[in-house]
C-alpha cells in the first residue's frame, strides 16, 4: 500500500495515500482497534450538516472568507449525499468526547476541499472547525441525529401501528372473549376492548416520546470548550441553531445554559427513557399476541397471525410467532441500552461528559431498531391478525369466572362455592348453581350473560 506523510502536533504519521483523512484520524484508527462498532452514519451526517451550517454562519459573521466557506459547504453537501462513506473508519470506542470523529470530519472536509481548489486553502482546525470545539460539536451532532431518528423514523412507525390497531378495534367490535389476570381466567371483555388497550399504550408512548424528545432541540453549539464560548463570535450558537432549523424543518434552539449543555446528558437520557417505556409496551403487546395465537391445537388459539415462514428444522408444518419474537428481542435490547445510557449520562465530570460516542451509538441503535421492528411487526403480524371466534366462544363459556355476576345476588362466598364445585366435578356453572337451590334457571340465565358483563 502506498502512503503519504501527514503531520499534527505530535509529529509525522503515515496515512494511506488514497484516503482523505489526516493525522489525527489515522492515530485514532491505529490506537483504538476495539470491536466492530463504527460511528453511526447518522452521527456523521449530522456533523456534516453542522459543519456546513457553521461555515455559512462564520461567513455571515465575517470570520471566514467566501472562498473557504463555499469549499466547506460544497464538501459537506457531498458527504451528505453519501459520496465519502469510506472516509470515516473510526471505532465507537475512542475518546469519550468524540474529538477524533470531529477531527475525522474536519480532515476529510479540508483535504477534499483543497483537492477541489487545487491549493491548500483549508486547515481542519483553523477553518473547518472555526468557532467550534469537539466539546460542543459532538453533543450537537448527537442531538441532531437522535431527534431526527425519533421524529422521522420512530414516530411515523408508531402512527402506522396505531392506525392498524384502530382498524382492528373497529373490525372486532362485539366479539366477547375471556379476560385473563395472573394468567388465570377472569371476567369477560370484548376483543375490541383488549385491542383498545394496546392502541392506547402506543398512543401514550408516542405522546411521551414526542414530549421527551423536545429537549434534544436545545443545542450545545456556541459553547466551544467549556461553555464560555471562547473563540466563537457573539451570536454564533443562535445563528447556527436557526440555520439547522431551516435545513431540517425542526425548531432547533441554542441551549440557554451552555455549561449544562456540555456537562449533562439529561435530555438524551430522558428521551431514551421514553424509548425504553415504548419497549416495555411493545414487549407486553408481543407477548399478548403470541399467547393468544399459541397452538394451533394445544394452546389458547384465540387468534391467528400470518404464517410467514416455516418454524422448525425438524418438525414439519410448524409455524412460530416470529415477528413477536423479533419485536421482543428488540425491546430487551433497548432496555439494556437504557441501562448503559443512564450510567453514561451520570458521568459528567466538571465541564464535560466523556461517554458521548457510547450515547450516540446506543441511542441511535435503539431508535433505529424500534422503528424497524414496529414497522415489521405491524406489516407482517398485526395487519393479518384475525380472531378465532369459535375458540373464543368455547373458552368464554367454559370460564368459571362468569360466576362473578352471581355475587351481587347470592354473595361472594356462595358464588365461590359454586365455581369450586364446577371445577372439582367437571360440570358447568349452571349445573352447580341449580343444584345449590340458590337460583332458578331463569335467574341464572338472566345473570350469566357475557355480553352484559363488558
């Protein structure tokens, strides 16, 4: 392989000749051969967008000349178009401030711009990083990437799921089924009521996520190294936030306290906590669906779900609730990520949190997994969910908890005696109620009507 010599404050280092990155990227690449996790593409795109807007604002504030600003903007647009994806090789497991990824962007932009210009116009620190520090650019990039993943991916996926659940709710109106608590028979409810519970859970999660993500709209940019804004012109942070809002359509704001914006990751922790809450709701729904669909002959079998692929390498004809299983695994992964996010967010020492790459990786993984899994579960499972009316009816009339409707007439203790006798003798509630002499046949039939119990 051919190499060229690059220099930084530590001296000379060899860089592959065909690469656009420079000395600091190369040092990071060599010093952190840890794992296979690379910096997420969404973070790189967010940082490229930030560098573009910073160049525009630096130009407008008179601290960067037109030619250099135009070069930076041009290269950033090319990065956003995906033309330089091979130039960002760094591991997530690097410096906790994300400085090396910030410098990776700076070096690629500078070297690419200089090639375009045919002369050394751009310096990665003096021009591309003008008015910035890694300490404010990486948190800003994290907020941009995370809130966009939530607004543009997670929320639309949840809205689609809600639409499908609302349709299922309407289609299954009037079907009465067995309620279950503690995995034991309970009083009846309608299947549409059961579905409405799922719908309401997702609606509330969507509302919570949308609200929690609002804090991500506050940006650290303009804080520079420790929050004082040293080396940034007055109004820089506000102007960059306005420029990002124009580019994305999201109402980004300059954080009102830059010291908090650098040292605390509470907004990220809060937003991810809302994703964890969604994960908990999704796991409950996935479990309900796979229990209700269990069987087909020796389980509950009260619903059917799409048969998407063979389920066993040894048992012919077996079909499993694979979409439920995938969704539940995603939910567990997100819950695990939330533990890491919470611990990382607590590690702000003095003026900086140094767990930023981990936060970026986990938050974006959670958002992306949830968006993908919700869409897959909705399209490949919920859309084809159908009730097994005959099985629901059979189970409903076998349920001993219908006896609850007798309590106001004959009392709790006597109703319990009837239920226990029916269970012990393998008889029906009606038989045991009439045998007790406490009720006539007409009274029993009037009271034990599942449709009146919902």
